[in-house]
C-alpha cells in the first residue's frame, strides 16, 4: 500500500461500466489478432466449422469467447482477498509465460541432457565469482566511503576519482581493459581473477556511495558522544557508527549482489565457463540456442528469486531490531 | 647532477622494461616443454571445427588437430576458450601458446601473429534464405549481408581481404553489399532463418558451417560457387622462430603421412587438407 488510509474506494473490477469497457476493448483486440489459425481455432471447431475457412465470423467468435473468459477471470479474481489475488495472478502469468516458451517447440530431451552440466559448472562458477566479488567490493567500499567523507584532500580526490571512473565506464569495457591492459604493464592476469577484479572495482565504486550514505545518515551527536568518551576514529567507526549504519547499508548491498549475479555474465567474453558462456556455447553444435538460452534464463531467474527471499528476510531482521 | 641521475634511472628502467617485454627466441617452446602442457586457444562456438560435445568436452576438427600436435610434441594439451577477437588481437603474453582455430593468415593479422603453416582450406560461400528470389551472387548488390565480426567473411564484404599464404586461388569481389556484423556466423544464420529480408538478405560464411546448418533444418540454400577459398593456419605469438619451425615441421609430417586428410574426412566427409577446394 503506497498510502494506507481509511477511505476505501470501490474496486474498479466491481463497477459494471468499467468491466463492460474492458470486455469491449479486449473483444476488439482479440478479434483483430486473427486467431482462427492457432490452437484456439481448433478448440472452437464445433462452433465455427473448419477454422481456416471461418474468416471474419471465426475471428469474431474466438475474440468474443476469449474476451469473455478474460473479463470473467478478472471479475472473479476481484472478489478474492489480497493474498490469494496475488497468488492467482502470479500463477496465471507464470502459466502464460511457460505456454509461450512451450510454443517454441523446444527439444526437452536436449535440455535435460545439458541442464545438470549448466548447474554444476555454470551456476557454480557464476555464484563463486559473484560471492568473492561482492565480499571484496564491500571491503573496497568501506575504505572508499571513509576516504570520501574525510577532510584529507588526497584521500577525497583519490576516492572520488575512483568512483567517477569506475561508475563512468561500461562494465564490459572494464573487463576488456583489465584482461588485455594489465599484461601490457607486465602482469599477465588469468581470466577468472580478471573478471573478479573488474566486478570488484565496478561494484566497489557503486557500493562506496551506498556505504557513504549509510555512514552519513548517523546523527552527528553519535560522533560527538563517542569523542567525548575518548573513542578514537577506528573504535567509533567499529563500535558506534557501522552497527547503526548496517541496517541502511545491507538491503541495497543485497540488491547489488543480485545485479552482480547477472552482470557476472560479462566475464564470459574472456572465456570463463560460467552460466552465460555455457548458454551461448552448449547448443551451438546442434543449433539449439533457444533451448540453452531459455534454460539459462530460467536458472538466472530462480537464483535471483532465492536471493530476493533471502534479502527480504535480512531486511525484516534489521527492521525488527532497529525498532 | 641530481637531474642527470634521475634521467639515468629513467633510462635504465625503460631499457629494462623493453628487455623484459621483448620475446626471446625459443621462449614459447621452452615454456611448453618445461610445463609439459600445450595451452591451445580455440573458439567454443565454431562447430564442427571446435565445440562442446555431448559429454561436455571440447571436440571437433581443430581440437583433433591440436591433440595430434600435442601428441607429436609429447606434451599434454589444455584448451582455453577466450572470445575470437581476443585471440586475433595478439600479444598473448604466454596465456596460451598456440591457436588452432581455423584462422586465415591475413596481412593485418601477420603484424601481430606468426603463422607456422596452413593446415586446411575451406571454401567461403554465400547463403540466402530458401524462399528468396536471388539466383546469382551479383543479385545481392546493395542488400543486407551478415558475417561474423573480425572474420575474413566480413573483410570480404568490406573489400579489404588480403590473404597472405601460398597456394590460394585468386578471387575477386563479386558484390558490394551492406555489411551487417554479428558475433559469429551462427548468429548471422539465426537472423537469416527468420525470412528473406526480415533482418538479412544473405550471409557469407564457411561452406561446411552453412551445410551443417542446412542439415540442422535451417531454411537456407547456398548461392552459386564459393566466392573465395580460405587458407586456415595455426597461429602463434610473434618472436619464437624455433617454436614456429617445430610446428611447421609437425604440420608437414601430418600432411605427408595422411593424418590431416583422415581428420578432414572424419569431420567434413571431404578432404580439405591440400587441394584448395
């Protein structure tokens, strides 16, 4: 609820006028789609005869049936309580999605033969690269944030140059620059460390700003109180400021982790066998790209959904202890 | 005095850096023999030359050639799969020792890489959609033609293909078309299969790759005769003449005793190893 108040308006789905407009609009749209040569035409065969020869009449009949089902569905869902509404709409959208993929005529035996390798090799690599990178990025971010808040001109200049540079370049370019550029300076870096370094530096720059905002949100009085107790800077940071800033820092950090999980696909260009690389490569010999891309897409989605659940738990945890 | 010393330090550092970045003769060969491992860079998206097979291992014509070379060097082989533009960029810095990746020895590539020898030739052809009206290559003038980026096929479309190898038949540019770049040939074929003129009117690629796509039910057909023959060579980083000669010797042996012919027939059904088509 954006803004909870006591005025409860009648929901739109209970207004006959609104539903009539929706019925008419969906009737026009579905009729114009010309669905009589699809599987829906087959369902309607008893009513409209041979689907391909039914012409305008067939299209209108199918449009009417589908728009009635569509509107009826919405009216029925409108009577359900909020939680069940959410669940039903989610399930219906998911079913539509799966039906959409199913209509591609995918080779499921091929997917079954490859999916375990995609998980054991691809998901594993994706997860460990992301996990190491987010850990290192958090460390970079703490130092970056402290430097950005300091009154030391050098520290501030270096930190702001760093965030400006690494937030200003596309991550793909950073991957290339580190992988191809560092060897020019004499250090030959492997593909996985190069990927981790690029992700760390890029996300470290974004997270510097998150940490900075978190630290800045703590009341000035906290600093003054700890100084009056004789706490030095390090102790104040560890014992007073960071514990209070964490509830503000951790939720956006979880968000960054979810984003990084997907951005780690960019390191596939330097030959790391992570999920995206396998999705592009495994189906290549048999020309089954759609199968592998859709499988990888669903795996990414499942991973991020798990992470979203974990993140909302963490958020709830911090909400309860901060109140 | 102080300034002089600074200049001296700078000069020495610069000289040292230059020395370390220069390759010494025999460096790559020494590295391979010392480690007992030949690191080979290949593209994993290039069936039937190199791809990931049903057992999730690297397989294909290039892979077999690389395995055979490693066997004759009496070392193990390891495969690394960076993207193609990183391989052709050169300056490998010892990340891998050899590319067995069906690379055409062009003049511009010869500036950054060395080519110990050509191991086979493939015809490059033009594919169009099955239902398209085109009959001759020249019909495609001004149309949208796809090719993998940084490939010889794209250079052909850009009229900038200079092949630097012996035994290659001369060719001429038969069409002037709008060049569309793709990540690789397969991506171009994926767009071409959508229909004639939907995104592309045709694509230039290697004949074996086009034929295997047609076998996999891609609605394509080959237009006319091959537009040029492509010599495909081993590639190594510049600066190791000894490694170059060693590989050239192994390649000559493999040609002479029929190993290359056998491998070519195994993967293509045709002997591409010597005739030039």
